[in-house]
């Protein structure tokens, strides 16, 4: 759901921090892509640190906050 929007915005997928859902051939849920830091316990601080590095001058042009599941006021307030 997020990757098509990122493509429209020409945002490199390496800069997208989301849980990638994995599904089997029959559509059954298999789990999360464990390569994504947000899929692991304690992984969100890793993603936040990577985002902080990108927020430094010259690091990123814009940030988008998607809150379709749970609005987090602190995150939304800091999104461009």
C-alpha cells in the first residue's frame, strides 16, 4: 500500500520504513519481512535513528507521516 505512493512521489524504497507483510501463494499471511527494522522487537528505535540522520541538513527533501492505523500525535506533528 505504501510502496505505490512512494513510487509516485519518487521516494527511494530504501527510505521507506514500514512493516512489509508477507503472503503465501494462496494469500495466507506468513508474517513480516524481518529485514525491516520495524518488524523486530526494539527495531523502531533503529528506524528512528536512521530517520534522524536523514533529517539533518542535506539529508532529505521531505517526510511523510502515514497514520492510517493509529494516529500518533507526536509523529504527525513532526511530519512535513
